């Protein structure tokens, strides 16, 4: 296989592993959006039925339950990626990943504790801005989802190379196989947790050091503020960008009598409650603008660029996530659908977000931007003279249009595999499938049972690794998967749509039975 092809295959495996870990997010987003609507105080004032205590309680339970998933996406990535990349006994790899993640967190916590570096929680902000976070009840260095993604791939890699290890001495046999994989990963995860306490803080300090320049650089600084607040989300470093501005004196102060309000958020709310004109501090609160409006353009581009026959399905998957972003400013379920898979889109996303923060400032907008319903209610109550909200909503429409046009251009120009652009599955079963899929014909087309090394699948493709590519019958394979066949060296990919997982399980069963019978 040529180096370019090898690199593309590696990137494809990476992207499919990431997507596999996110498989439950569309359903979680639907429940999250429903919970956000039921628990919304602003909507409750318009629809009194939502104020009924049992319904409000149900809304809060749904919202908080799904937010627990969003706030722990690092462990979701770790377990999901490890299970996906494992070649056999995927449940064992997932369990080892979970245990390894706990060791990773604890190693980081213990290292910080022993070095006297555990941060004390602020009464108002908790650990936000400290560079540390509490994950699964363990305080450690805040790496966002980066730690989980890295540990997930490491677990899959180590597991595949150690799960068949056997020891000859009888007393040691119990430590072979998956137990040996666990022992290896214990050392790896402990080392990674310890290293994170030395490697990650300097990176955090470098990001934190940008705040002084951002505050003094005018519109250039404001652009960088908006750009980094979006782009750094996967690393968890974005907290170090916005926290100093929104909750410390870097973002401005307001003195009213004996009271001193510190940070853009406190200043904004004090000015709103007292009926004062809004100060320049509000510019640091514009981070909600793209969360509330920009994702309409992103989702519209994804739906428009999806294959025509998949647009309805893509819309059904993305609209609940869009509703969550617009109403609750929770964008992670949408962010992680493309931040790792399409870096060019992710960088464009940050650039557009930063540009519109500058435009809001240049146009003199001093309105509320976070949450579609809450911002509308607060802007109307504050009045157009104080907020200039008509201009805000004109810019919102412009941002939606810019996102749509830029994302549409980039997706089609680079043929990016955004939601709905996967290879199409067969709409009709080929001849011979009336009584089930012809697995025997598939095995024969792949060169026979002895030529098949292993079988796997991604969301839409059956992936088979063979020993000798020369024994493949590509004509027969095309007839079995007429809408998609790719042969890359020893790897064969057959497109079957969302039935790929079930077909892989049935093929595994057939190959296992044949192996036992032989």
C-alpha cells in the first residue's frame, strides 16, 4: 500500500472510531432538548402547563441526566474507542478501558496531591479556570476529552497485542489473556496520568498567558478570544480563555456605592438589574452568540450536503442537538461530530465565531446572546435603546448564512464525510437474498474461510482483512455489495449501510462455527 493510501486508511479508521464512540449522542440530544424545554423558566412563563411540579421535575431529571453524559464525554470516548478498535471480545476491551481510565484519573490526582498542587475550589466558580476538574468524583488535570481519546486508542492498541498472551507456568496462567492486557494498561494509564501533571500545566499556562494580550489588543484580541474559545473545546483549555474575562477583573469592574462587581458576567447582570447603560465589558459575553445562532447554519449545511435520500434521517439526528445548542448553549454533542473528523471545518468554525464577535463590538451591540429564549426575553425587557437588539438579530441572520455557505463550500470542495455523506447502502436486496444474506457466497468471494484474518465494521461498512488479496473475487463482491466496495491492500470494505453491524455479527458467528467444526 502506498504511503498516501496508508495515511488515508489510518485517518479513516480514526474517524470511524470517533464516530462509533458518539453513536448514542443523537438520542441523548433528543432527551436533552426535551428536558431543556420542559425545565425552561422562560418557556414556562409562556406555557403555564410547564410549571406543573411533576412535569418540571421530569424536565430537570431528563436534562441533568443527559448533561451527565455530556460532561463525561471523556470516559465515553475512552470506552467507545477501545471497544471499537478491539479485534475480538470488544466488551473486554471496553471494560479494560473503563478500569484504565479510573487508574489514569487517580494517578493524576495522587501526583497532584503528593506535590501539593491540588487546586482549592472557588466558592463561586468551583475549579473552573484552575486547570483542574473533577471527573467521576476524582480531581485531576483538566484535559477535556483529549485524555479519554488518547487512552481509548492506547487501550485498543495494547489490547490487540496482548489479549492472546499465555503463560506456561501453571500459577501464572490466570494472568494471561485479557488479564495481561489489563495489567499492561494499568502501567500505561498510570504513567499517562502521572505525565499529564507535568506536560499539561505548561500548555495551560501558555494559554492562560494569552489573556493579557487579548485584553489589550482591541478587536484583534477579541477575534482571538472568540476563535480560541471554540477551537480549544476538545482540550478543555477553553476554560482558561473565557473564565478570566467573565469572572475576574480582567473582564472589567463596576463600582456602585459600596458594592464592587468584578468580571464581565457580574458587571452585565448588575447593569441589567439596575437599568444602567451596558459597558464595554459585555464584549466578553459574546461567546454565547455563535452557540445560540451559528449552529443553525452549521446544521443546515450538514443537512443540505447530505445525500438526498439521507437528508430526512440526517435532519432527524441533528435537529435535537441543534435545539440543545440554541436553547441551552450546550454545543458539545454537535462539536464532537466534526471537530476531530474535519479539522478544516473546525478551524473555519473558530474563525467565523471570532469574526462575528468583532462585528458585534464594531456595530455597538450590547445585547444578551446566550440562549435563544432567555436572550430574547432579556433583550426585550432591556429595550432596543440599551441593547441594539435589532442589529444583533440582523447579525445573527448573517452569521447563519455565512456558516451555511462556508461549510457547504468546504464540505463539497474536500468531500468531507459529515453526517449524511456516508456511502449509501443498497435499497434493494440483490438476487439471492430472499431467504437471508448469502454469507457462504461472501466467504467464497473473500477467498475462503482460511483467507479471512479478521472481520470488523464501522457505521455503514463491513471491513474484512484477508491474508492474500490475490484470492479475492471482486466481481462477486460487487454483486454482494453493489453500492460500495473498496479494496486497500489486505483490507476489504463493503458498504451495507446501517445493517453493517448486524451483518458483521452474523458473519462472525458463521466463521466461528466453521472453525469449530473443522
